[in-house]
């Protein structure tokens, strides 16, 4: 009996308006033929969100985003940007659009990390911070800090983006988000995972939108995402963003139908973005998208129920070996819903978060040309 197998599937380069269902299924079937393996019932086809958005032509220009911001904030002349991610890929073009939409930008930054763990200050420098009314007074600490992996000073980088739009910019450093109200009442909340909690803090105190409210509808012929707006967006060009893919269950169903017709096997399909894991070296959380999987087939709903085999071997079945031990463990797995003790230490997680994280690791960076991952034996 085979264990779980995850394969990166190479595809042709995917462009706007390509028939993604055909590209994905043809690539999988061709790989299966060339590498001599079979498609099985309950195999999982995972597709990276980037190629879904590209095939759907889900892009927005800086001008289109700026227009939407103007409309959402009533042509505000002074916008407060609250707790943006410290990421060139994720936020630089969004900031450019914000600057283009107004006259002045005040950026409120937390410290020493953003929401996902990108630093803007060395940990050992926290003791040197001087606060006045919850705001850091000695901002030179931040101006001198460079990211340990990219060597970028994010203050300088973000400042230049706004200045290149010939707009005014200032930075505030505070872990009290409400200090921004002393500067402007027109706010864009930029956190990904804490946005609803943060929005409640400003209820009835400011004119507030978050990134999910921007580009949630098309501006002219632009792309959009009705659920996530600019959340999950990243750089496409210096003047455009690729948006998080819109829900498209027809795509998933078409892939299932093609595989069923070609192989007589029923597969599950999911779209995945960032994995839900934290890098132990940098301390940065990978998940800068709003969710691991924006949409997926119904067979992937729920969480696995698993027993802790090593605990059973060390305690209940320590006297058994060989075939007897195998049979006892198999029986425990068959009856796993009846005994909660043996599940001790198996943290419950959603299938889509586990599988999406696995797929993200397998797919790797774009230059591997493996935007599709086939996962076998996981749901058995």
C-alpha cells in the first residue's frame, strides 16, 4: 500500500483567456502516461491561484485602483494607511494607487513586525524606543533598519513610492492603531487576517475601508474580486496588479468531468495560494493571502480525524510487534472516531489548509513551471 504522493505537474505557460481546465487535465494525463502512474478515485488536483487569475485576466491597473479608492473615500485629500504588510510584492502597487488617489498619505506602522512577521526593527532595539502618547519619538531607529533577507529599508522604499507620485508622505510608528485618528479620519485598513477586528475598533469614529472593499467590483473593464477585493493581490507590472482569483466552480466541475470521462475516476479539485506555515529561520508567516484556498470541491470540506500512532505504540500496544502490531493499529484507525484519547496531540486542521500548504511547498516558485500539483492517497 502506497503512502501519500504529491507531484508537481509541469504545464505550458498559461496566458489570459487560455482554457485552464484543458491545460490542467491534458498536463496531468500526459504526465501520468509518461511517468507510468494511474489516476485514482479521490486524487486531489491543486492549482495555484496565480494561473487561475491569469487565465481569467483578473488584473487591475494603478489608475483603476486609484479611481475606486477615490470613490470609496469620497475624494479624500489625506488618507491614513493602517498597518500595511512590509512587502514589495504585496503592497508597493497598492500604495502607488493610494498615493495617486489623494494629496497626502500618512502610514501607520506597527513594530517590530508587520502582521506576518516581516521586521522593521531589530528585536534588541525595542528597549531603546521612546514613546510619547503611544507614538515612537525616535524614528531614526526605523530609518536605519534593513530587512535581514532583502536588505531593503521599507520606510525608504514606501516613501519613494509616494514621493514619485508627487504626493506628501509621513510615517507614524505605534502599536495603538487609534493614534491615526489624530492625523486623518479617512482610513484604509491594510491587515489581512485581523481586518474585521480592526474595523470594529474604528466603528463610528472614522471613514474606514479595508483592502477587501477596494476592487470588489469592476472599474470599467478591470478585474475584480467580489469577496476579497485587493486582499491576495500582488505585483503584475509597475502599473498593474494581479488580483486574487474570483470563485469559479464551473472550472472545478469541468476539470472533474474531463478526468471522469478520460479515466472513469472521480477527483477533487482546489485552488491554492500561500501555504499556512511559518518559516522557522526568518519567523515570517507564509500566509499573506486571505485564505489558503479561495474555492474547492465539496469533497475537501472538513478536517481529518487521526489517531496518534506513536502514542499507541508506546503505551497501549507496547507489548506487540510485527503483524500483530500492524493489525492492532489498523483496527484503531478503523475505529478512530470512537476514542478521543488516541487523538491526543493531533491538532485539528482543515483539509484545504493542510493540502494547500503541501501543494504550495511542492509547486515552489514560478520558474519550476509546476503550477499544478497532483496529490494521491491523501483521502484514503
